[in-house]
């Protein structure tokens, strides 16, 4: 996938600290002279950001699981075309806060056994995986408390509750085993700087 650059995704349950770690990694790599694009999903391109507002706000049951999968895939396709591929082709490091693994979990697992549907759409419309996926592992109760404490408008999935977060954590750890060649799991229940140090060491081993 890298096309001369390096594609890194961050995954984890809500409140795990992955967004903070993605930002810290981007800042660190820029200081070392790397050209970095820090982006997120859903979002990361104008069209995908519009879809983000549709899927992350409102009632938890606003969309069916199948509709959600289509919306997330549409957002990812636009993000891939307009942001990720051009940056990688230019030799940049792309750091993405969530990618397809989140859809495998939140839509493929949480609202029915739809993983096969997610994977089929991914193969058809996306067809790429990150070079490295950093999983920030966190106790679901602590992560949910932190996530809800943000008091933001994008809390639709947090409102599904702790049971969902427990399932998501187990699912992400299963994905880390399934895709062991690209996943690195890091304990997020520590000081932010300690976590960042482990993240940077994992990334350094993959940098061209």
C-alpha cells in the first residue's frame, strides 16, 4: 500500500487515547524531518467529513447496521482517493485515526454478525490495508468514562454503553492476532509519554 510513503493507522476503543497518540507521533516525526499527513476516519476529506456528521451524531439507532456500513465505506473511498493515496504517492507518512478495522468492529461485530459484509465491501471498494496498525489497548470501563467526559456532540457509539466497549476490545485484540503482520498492541493504561515512547519505537522499526 505504501507506494513510497508509510501508512499507519491507530485503532482502539473509545477513550483509549489513540487520537492523542496519533497526534504525538505526527509531531515527533515532523521534528525528525518527515513529511506527515495526520488524518482521521470517518472524515479526512471534504466529502468524508460530511458523512462523518451523519454517522457520529444523533440517536444511537439512527441508521441500520447495513446502511452504516455503506456510509462508512463511501467515506473511506473518498478519503482514500483524495487524501491517502496522493500523500503516499508523494512519499509522505500518513497517520490515520481509525481505518477499516474500526468498521470491522463497530459495524461488523457490534450490531449483528456482519463482518463478512464489511470485508466484501472493503475488498470491492477499498482493497488496501495500512502498513502498520497501532492498537492502543484500554480497559473498557476506563475508556468509556474518559470518552463520555469529553462532552462532545460525536458520542453516538459511546452511548451504546460499556457492553459494546467490552465486545470492541475483545474484537480488536482478535484482529491483532488475525493480522499479526501489521498490528502492534500497546498498553494504553499508562502515562501518555510512556505509551508514546512505545508507539515511536514500533513505528521506527517500519520507517523506510
